[in-house]
C-alpha cells in the first residue's frame, strides 16, 4: 500500500528566532519639544537616572516620576538588609528563649542601626 505524496498534510512552518516580548509597547505617541524644552526634559531624566522615554512615560501616566535607586546607596541598603535579617533572628530567639537572653544583642544591633541611619 503506497501513500500518495500529494495527500500528506503540509507541516506548519516553524517559528524561529526570539520569542515576542509580552510587554512590548507597539503604540507610539510623538511629542515635539523646542531645543530648550528637550534639554530640560533630558536633564530631569538624567537626574532621575531614567531614559527620556521612561521619564516622559512615567510623567504622563502617573503625574510623577520615581527615580531609580542611586548606586551609591546600594551598600547602605545591603547593610540595612543584613541588619533586618539579624533583627528577625533575634526576635525569633527572644520568642523561644525569653527576652533577657536577647537584650544585649538587640541593644548592639540598635546601635549599629542608629549609626547607619545617621550617615
């Protein structure tokens, strides 16, 4: 029994390449600025550490611009995260062992936290 080559269903063509971004922004709005207006917007975007497009998008959609984190603040944030983890461990230990065994460690931790927040 032979199968006719013309009777086979054609295979769908494979989609190659990179998958589409589900958060893509296909629609566009064009805004025209004078040279001074554009420089002001560009300066504000740079101060917020955003691109001009992201700055304009945030300003239009929310009425305010949330700047990205300052790279200089990252070490302080990491230290604050570590202190919060230590504080969480102390609270758990206090619940198990009682408050007296943790009071000295908690006082030292609060002093470190005060130093960090004073910076």
